[in-house]
């Protein structure tokens, strides 16, 4: 990634890059906790399942243990839609930090399957809030020509959180014989205590995020919407100086009429032009989940078992996928403001369709070994540099200022509903279609994604949020 000092100025504006990086990284810590909380369950799964008596004979319990946090995500996304345009981005991000902290402690101490799921739902509320608000806040505070890069930082921290969870799981888990039975694991330290520490390790970054968010300013675009122009101007001046602040403030004010100041009107989402944009955002959010890559993260144990790997080998292979995920997210950060959003989305959807076709064929012929791991790594590479970060960039950009909170929360709500449905239903899909049929199905979905992106997605590279709004709505 380039040195921030080397980022060129626009119209001779000297940007305070240190300030921008600091506030965006703190806001993006919500993404880090989102990534950790989302993936830690995949590594802990091999140990908490025997502890709670979950097996192939209890697919509902298995699906609920994996997806209970996702139900919390739905609640968090709904709360975000109701509250963010009324109370702002900062206060709700502070609330999400508190949710993550409480969830980490409670999950580690859970004394029953019920208490485990309650704790996971609380953490899910935090994810639902942060996954909506972190990229939205970053998009609203970043200059147009580097907005894609800064919003992609949120995806980078998600990936770092994913990798951190995978490494923590690997370091905490004690060696397990490849042929270990569920009862052996249940009686082991891993089955009694290890999985608790995997979840509890999140407490430190969660509490740090909670504290640091008090030091971050509010979104200037939200402040303008609520008539707090002087506060907004002061923040914009700190970002790019007086001339930049004056120009940005005037541009933002043009997109918000006097009648819309301090008002949240959800009925606006049903206006024909706005509804069309909302449908596009919802489709992209759902597609990011139903493209199938999350199954590899959430059900890594089954994916690698089907490729012939035992428990200990799987833990190491999962870390490999996290490292690849991190490396190729840097590719996205470097290219998003150069190549653009639309080409990267097309590359991602088409690439995954091809990889799934081959991967499904491998499972169909019961192929095992390192080449199956390579195909999984290729899929993660393709996803990490395209659909994973760029979807968040696009849905943070395309909605108008006056209803961005409500519209983006609707898209994010759709994302988490799609993720919940996929996670809860995958045990049944896998049992009905087999691993090969599941990946072929995801491949077909990716082909549909290519068609919609090609026909409907505009390019937003290098445009201000207000310019995007005028082009799409006016």
C-alpha cells in the first residue's frame, strides 16, 4: 500500500492524511471485530459442538449455533436503520463496541447452549451496527478521489479480524489426533475450556474500540443534515483546510433541502428513482453473501474434511486461507480507485463462477489432496480482491445524503438475512446436494451476478457522494 504522504492532492488541496488515517482506522475497528466475531465460530466449532452434544443427527442445533449471531446481525441492522439518521454514526459505533465487549465475555463464560446463543446474539447486534456504520462513516468523511481506498480499509480490518480469529484458534487449540472421536474431543481441554478462550480473546480489541470511538468526530454529512453546519465545517477544515471545507459544505447543503433538515423519512425509499437504487444495493449485498464464499469460512471444517483433511490439518489450512484473504485485500485497496468498482465486481463474479465449476467437479469425483486446498485459496483470492471489499464501497456510495442511513441499513439488513439463510440452511443443502452440488449452485448464482452487474451497476470511481447522487437520482 502506498505511503499516505504520496497520495496526490486534488485542486491544490493539502489533505491532513494523518488525521484521516487515524479516524478511519478507529472506525474500521468495527470491521475488525466484525471479522473476528464472524469467523472465530468456525474454528471453535470442532470443540464446542462435542461440548454441547451437537452432531450430524442434530442439524438444527448445528445451524442455530452457527447462525444465532446472524439473527443478532439482523436486529443490529434494523436498529441501525431506525437510529443512525436520527442519532448519528458515532454514538451507535460506541454502542456496537459495548455489544462486542459484553458478547466476548459472556460467550467465554457461557454455561449452557442457551446462554451461548444469547451471548452470540448480543455480539451479532454489534456486528449488524458496525457492518453498516463503519463503511458509511468512512465514506462520508473521505475525499472523493481516495474514498474507495479508505472504505476498503474497513474490509482490510475485517480480513485482519478473520485472520486474527484463525491464528488465535490455532494457538489456543491443543493438538488433536486425526482420528479423534467427538467424545474424546468433548473430554479434552479443547472441548471443555479451549473454545471459551477463543471467543473470550475478543474482549481486548472490543473494549479498545469502545474507548477510542469517543475520540472520533461525527460524520460531517450527518451534522449538515441536522443543521449543525459549524461543527461540520470545523471537521472538514481539519481534513482539507478552509477552502475545501467551504466547497464541501456548499455541495452537501445542495443535496439537502430545508424541509429535510433533521428529518428521517423512510417513505422516500419508495420514490421510483430511489427505490431502483435501493434494489441495486440490496442485490449487491445479497449477492456478496450468496456467491458462496462464506460457506468456506463458516463451514471450513466440513469443506476441508470433504477434501480429505483431519482436525489438526484443517486448523492450519484455515489460517492459510486467512493469510491469502489479507494479501489480496491489499490488491483491492491498491486497485479500487485505479481500475474502478464495476470492473472489479465483474472480475470477481466471473472468476468465482469458473472456480466453483472446477471445485464442484473435484468434490463430485471425490478428489482429495492439496489441489483442492489450492482451488479454495484461488476462490478466496478472487473474492478478497473484488466482491468482498468493493461491495461495501459501492453500497456506502450510491445512496443520497438525506436517506443514506436508512437505505444502507436496508441493504445491510438484506445482507445479514441472506447470510443467515445461507448459514442456517447449508447443512441441509450439503446433505441434499453434496459438496459438489452446493458449489455448482453457487456458481450459477455467480453467473446471475455477472449479468446484473454488467447491466445495472454504474461506475462511481473518483466522484463525490453528491455528484453520484445527482447522476443517479436527479
